[in-house]
C-alpha cells in the first residue's frame, strides 16, 4: 500500500471487521492483547498500528514537518 488514502481505507475496513466481530462474539481483552494464532484478532493490533504510523509519516512528509 503506497498512498495515504489506501492506508486509511484499509484501516476503515479493519475497523468495520473488528466491530462486526465484537458485535457477533464480543471481545475479551485477553483475545485482543494476546490473541490465539489463527484467530480473527491475530495480528490485528500490529497491522493497525503499522498502518496508523505509516499514515502519520505520510502526513508529515506532505506538510514538510518530518524531522
């Protein structure tokens, strides 16, 4: 994913799936913070955080405020 818009779209899709999962099954904090391998939440936090940081970096580059 290269563009900021694509990354934000991916994050919105991830949020939608998370909310659907939460409404259907609920989310136990243990499953969120330490999900079982292969579960719906496996890798979610890491991927979402990485995308969010990439969006922040792209925004900084756009306005020239990157250190």
